[in-house]
């Protein structure tokens, strides 16, 4: 069970949206995290890797900033089934790179730009994710 | 300068993920579990983010160029090809298995749970593998 948190989730969402808008305004880039993560990998043709490292460093620091500001630990429950997490990580990276984006690039930035590809990708990955959780928790997990 | 701007915007994005609980896989999996103890909170994350980005992009993209860079890097393709469909499906399966998509997984790095320390290298291996496919046409997203 997790608690229903519409207000905190909405406020957090607006911060994500604000970051995406400012990244476009200042650096001219889509705030797609899988694309930014891909820029961490070689080859380093231009200077975009440096800004990608900056953005990722900010993401990594974020929970510590929240903990420092609130004095509360950040709740996070991660599966300790390591083969499952390895398979999940590979699928997330492979699928996002193949499909040109992830939750942020397609479902936030792409939908906001009314991109047809992003509407398609979002519908497909949401359906696949709902189906996967249904199978894991109800069809085989019981 | 761009490094610093990106660092601060990454921090803002990450704080958004943490405040919204999108960074918590348990929350994501309960959002995806409509037939169990469904927690619809994450729909509100999407709503908040898209509301701000939809409005903000309209203002920003009226400009000729970004403030600190030469051009806007915008995706130009409009076709829905097999790579998009297959990639999105594979991504969705991985998201449903682990409850992590790339942003939340990166915010989880410093908390260093064993699960995320396995997830992240596997994610980069997956990105690498997809880029290594013949005729890989990757775009930033």
C-alpha cells in the first residue's frame, strides 16, 4: 500500500514541467532523461556531454537536497530481486533508446509539444507497463 | 555556464521527482496496478508536468533561439515506425518490472540500494545495445 498523494504529486509534477521549460528556454533541449543519459556515453563529438553530466549530477543530488530541506528521509522501496532489476534496467535502456524516449521525453515533453510519435509511444509503454504489472502481480504473482 | 544551468535544472527536475514520489518504485508499481491497491497519484505528476510544459513551451518556442545556445534541438520526425512501437513496448515492460524509468533511477543512485546499483549499469548497457543496432536512428528525447 502507498498513500494517495495528489497534491504533492501535482506540485512535484509542476517542478518537472518547469525544469523542462527552462531547459528549452536556456539550452534549447528536450528534457528527456533517456536522451540525456545516452549523451553520457561516448563518442563525445560535441560539448553536449558536459551539459548532460551537469543535468545528471543535479538529478543525483536531488534526494539529498530534499532531505536537507525537510529533515525527513526520502521514501524509496526498490526490489532486491537483482536478476529482475538487471532485466528491467536493460529493457528500460534498450526500449527508450530504440523508441526515441522515455517517460520524460515522450510523456511530458512530447505530449506538451503535441507530437504524434510521443502520443503513440506513451500509449504503448503505458499499456505495456500496466500489462506487465498485471501479469507479475495477479497472473503469476498471485 | 551551460554545465551549471544543467546542474540546477537537473536538481529542479530531480526534486520534482522526489516531491511527487515518482522516484519511489513502490509508488510507480502501485500506480500501474489498477487491479490491486491502485494509487492514482502519479496521474497528478503527469498532469502537473504537462500543464506547465505545454504552456511554457508555447511561450519559449516563440523565440528565435534559446538564451544560452544557438538553436532549439527539436525532434522533427512524425512517422510512427516499428522502432518506436517496439522500443516503447520494451520500455514499458522494463518500467513495469522494476518501477524505475531513467530519471527516477538516476535520483536513486545516491541512496545506493542494491536494486538500483544493478538497474543503472544494465540501463546504460541497454542504451548502448540499442545504439549498436544496424541503422540505429536515435534521437534525443
